[in-house]
C-alpha cells in the first residue's frame, strides 16, 4: 500500500494502542487509519467522476 501523503511504498501496517489498524510511512513518518486509507483508494479520479456525471445528466445524445 502507498502512503497517502508522499505516495511512497515504504509503509507497514500495525495495530495502535486503541486496537485500530494503522499504516505508517517510513519516509514522511505519517500514520493513517487503514479504514480511511482504503476509503480514499476507492474514490474515483476527477476524470472518472466527470465522465459518470456527464452520462447521468444526459449531455450525450
């Protein structure tokens, strides 16, 4: 998995003191909840979003 902040592959998963899974980046020292990281990964790119919106609003003929 890549870091959300610096896009590095140098990450590892661990369980924090509250029992939640987190991802730690060795490059930028960022720590993120795994659930939030997976949520962000599933978001569409702006191009995909615009294309879906274009078709849903019926701009194509």
